[in-house]
């Protein structure tokens, strides 16, 4: 019986850690944007937009198995 070692990043804990890292990166980017605009209330508004852009960048450039629209 052959066993294969699962990557840490493919486990539930690893995937949760990745999500936490992405959330932290999003918060940092949103914080910079609100600080540059000198408007702390902007942080809450910008956060979902930053999340969507970060996911788009990750899926487009860092996940080559994800097909793009019109790539048939």
C-alpha cells in the first residue's frame, strides 16, 4: 500500500490559513487606500472591491488551470 503525502496547503487547516492570509492582505490594501484618501470610513466600502480584485489577480495569474472567458 502506497501512501502519498498531502501538502499542508491542501488540508483544511492550510486552506483556512491561506484564506486568513488573503483576508489580511485585503485589509492592509484597504487600509492603505483609506489612509491615502484620509477617509477612515472608506475602509469598509473599499474592502469588498479589494477582495474581488485580489481574487481576480490570483485566479488569472497564479492559477493557470482556471480558464478565462473566451479561451475555448
